[in-house]
């Protein structure tokens, strides 16, 4: 295969070619099989029809011969008259079948055998008609003698030839089935042989394809190994144009890049050596300055220790202040809770005072109504004169009691109002 083809193309090309061959072969085989099957089906159908017609022909002939022999041998005219329509209808059907069979005959042996069957039938029909005539003429003994001596042997010969024809057609049908089976096996073997050839061709193609890929791949692997070990003088084949060629060109570019890097590293090494000398001189100077700095750091460390002691003392004082603040916070929190309870209690007192004021208002109203009733009673007693004097005295006492109750209710109401105002002021 050409180097210009890619590996994918080289892998697919044999498969596609062989695939096309398989499709063409399978298509041709399918067409041939279909046509052969159609012809075979037609031949088998025709042959099966021949076998069915021949079997029916032989069966009708045997049945009709039995009816004819019965009509000749019997003296019962009613039986003869009853069998006559069946005999005539069967004879007509036998003639139709014989014509169809003779028309379908397609071999010389078949036509010769049918000619012999036709001659035997003619002989049988002639003897049958002769026996009927003897019986019709009243010669029953002659008719029976003719039946026994000639008609029955003619019927036997006629039936034997028909059975031979049926056997020949059945044998031909069997041979046709065997031929169909043999043809199918030939087709199967032919397709199998072609498939074996295709597989062999595919295996051969794959062998050469693998060989054409493995050799340059081994060379490429060897070159990559040399480059990996530091040999940058390796030469690479850049004439390929497939995927291996692309990898080879990439490897060549890597080799060239490594050459440039190695050259740059060598140049950098020289520069590093010069710079190292300068760094050594600088390090010596740095060492001296470091010693001076260490001395200064020692003094600073002493000062830092003093500062640390002072900070520790400040931290202890801050911790004590924090503890005192926490205690004050707890006291304030408890005071807030007590104030909240006092406010709640004052709210309850305020509510109860308002309820008492409402009750006193009701009592004041009752006293006022009692006073009015007592006044009305006094007026009625005055009108009654001497008889109502006692009632007037009672009404006066009731009125006096109602006035004192109203006065007391007003005083209590004033006290409760003052208490409510003070409670409301305290709750605010």
C-alpha cells in the first residue's frame, strides 16, 4: 500500500472492498436462490397436483368398477337404476381427470404409461358395455361368465396401470424434493466457500497491513528511545505522510528543540559559574554583616523580655477587670428581672383596681335607684295620710341608708381612682 494513505484509510480499505464483495455475492446468491425457489415451488406444486389427481383417478376408477360389477351381477333392477346415475357421474369425472393428467404429462415415459392406461380403460369399458348388453338381453349367465372371465381381469389390469402411474408420480415428487435439497446444499457450500475465500483475503490483507505498520512503528520506537537516553544525533525518516509520518515529524521537532535547549543550557552554565564566584564574595560580606545584626538582635531580645513582663501584668489586670464587669452584668441582669416582675405586678394591681372601680360604680347606681324608690315611697305615704305614716318612716330610713351608701361608694371610688393613677404612673 502507498505511504500516502493514512492508517485509518489503510485499515478501512480492505474491509470496504471485501464488504462490497460480500454484499454483491449475497445479493447474487439471494436472487439466484429466490428464482430457484420460485421454479422449485412451481414444479413441486405441479407434481403434487399430479399425485392428487392420479390418486383420485385410481380411487374413482376402483369404486366405479365395483358399482358396474354389482349392476351386472345383480338381478335387482331397482339397484341397477339406483347405481346408474352414480356410475355415469363418476365415469364423467374419471374422463375429466384422465384428460387433465394427459395434458400435464411432460416426459416420454409418462406419456407412454398414460397411453397404456388409456388402452386398458378402453378394453375395460368395451367389456363392461358387452356385459351390460347381455344382462339387458336377459342372458344373466352369459353376463356373469363374461364378468368373471374378462371384465374382472380387465379391471385388475386397468387398476394396476393406474397404481403404477401413481407410484411413478410419487417417486418423481420424492426425487424433486431430493433435488431441491441437493440444490440448497450446493448453494450453502458455494456461499461457505466464498465466505472462506473472503475471510482468507481479509486475513492476508490484515497481515500485510500490520507488517507495513509494525516495521516503521518499531523504528520510531527505537529512535524515541535513543532520544530519551540523550542521543540527539538520531536520524528520522520524514518521507511518510500518514499518522506515523506525523508522529515522526513531531519527534524530529522535539529532537531539534532539545538540541537548542542543550546548547542554551551549556551557555547558561558558563554564566552561572561566573555568577557563582560573585555570589561567594557577596556571601562573605553578608556573613560579617550578619554577625553584627545578631549582636543587635540579642540586645533587642532583652528589651522584648521586659516588654513581655509588662504585657503579662497588663493582661492579669485586664482579666480582673473583666471578672468585675461580668459580676456587674449579672447584678444588672437580676435587677432587670426584678423590675420586670414589679412592672408585671403593678399591671395586675392596675387591672384589679379598674375592676373594683367598675363594681363601685354599680353600687353607686344601685344606691341612687334605692334613693329614688325611697323618695317615691315617702310621697305615696304622705298621700296615704295617717295610715301611711309607718311606711313613711321606713322609707325615710331606707332613703337615709341609700344616701350614706352612695357617699361611701363615692369616697371609695375616689381612693381607687387615686390608686389607679399612681399605679399607672409607676408602671410607666
